[in-house]
C-alpha cells in the first residue's frame, strides 16, 4: 500500500486525526482512498468522494471521430505523400457539398454533424462552407486557434447552448463573448489572475463568498499573490442551503468588491431560488460596481435553472464546464462568458483615467499585442495574460477541444426533447433516493436540488437515529474526521469531509455521480452499521 499521512495511525485516535485538519478535503480523501482496499471487513471499496461522473456522452465523441475522418479525406484532395501518411490542407470552396456527400444520415454520429451544420446555416445564418471548414479544420487541429479567444462559429454555437441551458428565457447569446478554456478550473485561475492584473481586485480587498463552496474559491483568494479578505456568507441546511436576505444585503456594502458563487452549489447541490436572484438584482442596483463570478457547472441538473448572469449580466462573469453533464472531465472543456458591456471593462477604464501609473502599466504591458492597449477588453486581457502576453498569438483552447464542445452543445440544441439531459437527471435521482432510503431518512425533494451531491451532518444523523445525548457525546469525544476515517478503514467506503468547503464540522459530502445505484444502498448500510458501533461505545461509556 502506498505511503499516506495515515500510516502513523496504528489505531483510531481522534487527536491524531486532528493533524490532518490543515489539509484540503481533497488531499484527505486521496489518503483515505489509498487505504480503502485494505479495509478490515474485506469489502470491495466504494468511493463516493469523487465528483467525476461514471457516464459519457457517446454521440458527440463518435461525431468528433467522423469529422476527423472527413477532414483527413478532404485533406487528401490537395496532396498526399509517404504512402498516404501525409496529406495536404482542407479547401473551403465547395466543402459543404463534399461533407454532405460523405455523411450517412442513418448513422447517429453523422446525423449529429448534419444537424449541426443545418442549425448553423438555417438558424444562425452562417455560411455552410465556412461552418464545415471550421469544423473539419478544427477537428484536424493543424492550425492555431484563430481568433485566439475562440473560433468564430464555435462561439456562436456555444452562446446559443448557454442561452438555452442556463438563461431561462433571457436572450443574451448575441450580447455575450466567450473564452473557451482548459476546463472550468482554468477559467477560475485566469479570472483571479486577470482581476489582479487589471487592478479590479487589490490586496486587502474584501470578497464575499457563498459557502459551503468548491474549495479553490476559498483557497485561491488567500494566497499571497492575491491576499484578499474573505467575507463568508454561510448558507444553512435549515434555510434549504439558501442565503438569507440579511446575508445578501451585505453585498450592498461598496467595500465588498466581488462576490463568488457556485450555482447550483457544490457541495450542497442547490440552485439559487427565484427570491435570491431577485435579491441579487436589488444588490447590484445598490452596489453597481460589484463584480460577480458565478460557476454554473451543475446548472443543467436543476430543472428550470436560471443563472445569475441572466439577471445581472453587466456585473457577472459566468464560468461553465461540460465535464459533469457530458462526462468529459479528461477533455478539460470549460469557458468564461462576459457581456459585451460589462462592469469589468468599466472599472478598468476608470482606473486608467484616474491613475497615471496604472495607465502607463497597461500601455507598456498590452502595447506588445494590440494597437490600442487602453481599450483592450477584460476578456481579451484574460486570453493574453493566460499566455504571459508574449504567447498571445498562440493562445486559446486547442481547436479539436473547441469542436468537441461545439458538438456537445449541438447535441442539445438540435433535438426537441433532450433525452440525454433527462437521463442524466434520472441517474443521479435514482442514486440519491437509494442512499437516503437506505439510511431510513426521507429524501429532500425540494425545488432546485440537483441531487448530484448530497450533504449529510453526521451528528444530526446520530440524533435522528438514536438521541441527542448520543450525538453530543460523539461531538465531545471524537474528531470530526473520525466517522469518515472509520468508514473507510473498517468498511472501505470513501466519503468526503465538507468542512474545507466552508461547511460546519460534521458535514460530509456524498457524490451521486460516480458509482452504480446499488453502491449507494450499500454505503448507507455501512453508515448505519458504523452508527450502531458508535452507539454501543456510547452505551458502554455511559452506564
């Protein structure tokens, strides 16, 4: 077995487990994962600590392969050498006709490609030859992305997808600019970096964060290169994981420069309520310079979802990833979206006008890549700074990955009822119910619950299963990691502590995405058995 931070523990000892409390929950879970195969009961390990889905979208992947095949065949029209291993380039003239002749409508992957081109020409008014050429040349991947921020027609398709999937009626596709990135993680890194470089956020500035939240949003701001002051807005289970009006009112304070959220939340798996969205609109009216970053990767799992971006687009950057819905975490497919008229550009213009040093800094930095550096948009600065300025001309997500995103988006846009989306919701819903029914606790069926994750408070579960004295005894005598450790050490079941997400100690996160349905009933059984062991210890010590 690989060395872990737990090797020193010969027995379960709450005081020693406390030595792990400084680690990220992802690091602790990684160590737990290593010891799961040697669990004391000899069980087959069950790992519900990962958010990676155990399903994939097949059609778009097959379509990508077919587009590569078509692109290669079309490249051979210009020249071939070396026994066919070398071909030329793709010619645009007449390529739509050649594409239609090559594709077989009886093949679902070919039909997706045909539907994508038809949608682009009929609905978006894109020239057919230009659309097919961009798709084929992009899939082949023999050119740098041009423009470097996003391929022209890819951006149009992605914008329509976001409008359909996330905006709930707000028509923003034509008003939004996109930067496809190496997953949502790259978007996060680029945004933090650019808000610093553009002087939108300065060291010591206050940033509000809706917690519990995906841990990097808590870990990045306090790094010394940012040195931001976090104002946590902790949602509670008692309020269905929604922020209160009093918490949202804090955002009206102009000393709070930014608000970061994941919506629907990770780990609480709740979409912002309509009331919360209305309140955020009120907040921005009171604090018009507030910048917002909303991470909406789980939005499609909440029926009727509406993003903050569609409510206050002028103030919001939207982060999205295709990873979870389509099972493409290894592809690293994400994006940042910004309104063409946004507060980020406004703040940059004001800083430039008010501070000669900042003006000189911007002129010196961006004059190397644009002729008018003082009017370079925030989103284009992100692209340039993502490649340290000097490599701006070769920036951007690889073209094959951009085409993959386009096909995933088209898979949703070109169908009436999206059975794939329905199936993804059904899968996590079945697992959610299997887990909670296995525990003997009523499942939460409240509106906006994505069921991609679920949070459970172990002391509260102890109280519901037995009594409050037992729960109080556990909290007094055991480290908050003890339950998770014993579950993996004795039963081989890996769950994730949620305190690093900003949740109160005692909460754990269960992912409903990455194991078969029967595994969730099994892990509920293990948890109930472990609860009984703790209760036996409680009774023994309280005779």
